C-alpha cells in the first residue's frame, strides 16, 4: 500500500524520520473534500513510490499532531524533509496540481510553512487546458484584446480564449487567478473578464482558480453568476460544466 496510515505514536517514525521526503495528508472522515482527494493522493503516492513517502493522518483522532503542525483547515498536505516542513497546501488539489506539489517536495529547499500556490500558468497547464482538450476544444492563450473604458481604449490579455470543434468564433473565455480571496477579488476578476467578453461579443465567461470555477452569463443588464463549480466535484465529472458552457453560447 503506497498511502500509509499514521497517528501520534507512529508519525515521527513514518514521516519525520523517513529516508525520503514525505507528504503528510491531514484529513477527517466527516470532510467531503478529503474523501474526494483520497483517490488522487493514492495515485500520486503510487507514481512517486520510492521517492516520496505518503502518510495519511486522521486529524480528529490525532488532534495533538494537527495542533503541533498548525493544521486548521482540511485537507492539508504537509511536505516534510529531514523532519522539517518545507511547504504545505490546503484544500483539494486536482491531479495535475498534486503532481506539481509532489515535484516541489522533491526539489527540496529550506524549512518553510508557506502555503504553496500554483501560478496561473501552472493552473492552465495542469488543469484547464487538459480539461478543454479532453472535450475536443481548443484554446488560444494570452490573446490580446482591446477594451473601452473611461473614454479611452486599453489593451489587455485574455488568459484562455476557448473554441468548440469546427467553430471559428470563440465560445467563451477564462480569466484565471492563483487565488480568489473573498467576494471583492471575485468581483474584480469578473469585471475584467466581462470587459473582454463584451469586446468580443461573447455570451459567457469563466473565472477560475485552483479551488473553483465561476460561470457567468452576459446580457444588456450586466453579468450574472450562473453557477460555481468546486474543483473537487469536477474531478468526479466535468460534463455538467461542458454542457453549461455550450448552452450559454
């Protein structure tokens, strides 16, 4: 078994004193996101077997251990090397981003408790572009776009301009962020995407971050949020997202 169960009595031996770097996965039986993350972690543990040791810790049953490592959100991934924490990630990590986190563990580095955040390009390379490709859709990246505002035209870049098979006209666009921290950041990201979408005559746009995607529709009255898709649910099936984007086009 590539994912090893650890508790307060065995964690020191299994993770802190491991001969290889280790990833400790703090979870709870009542955590829906943790349950969704489990299969992806099992696959990553198998792929990196012999290079990274993976241990799973029940945060409810090992509360002292969770407190020792300041684990306040679940799931949490702790990257350990030589007994020191070198990185951590919180929340669901899609398969592509989880692989990047494991590669970060292998790269090493000094002790750090900083939360690992993938870049926008990593989000696109590891998650969004592969998803669109699996649908048979194409995309153009960093497409230049002119928008009007405050009485003058300005130029910006669309992160992903998306095309359905056989269509010359774009279907939708994606505005991607490393992290959306609250309603105000989401509002600003949606506002930028709306300006691009209106300039191109599109009827929808998507704001994306590693944890979720927000799908908006456009009308003469403005932009309206249609649906939020959590990343851990999309890992099970992304068909509903695809169908919604087609319906809004």
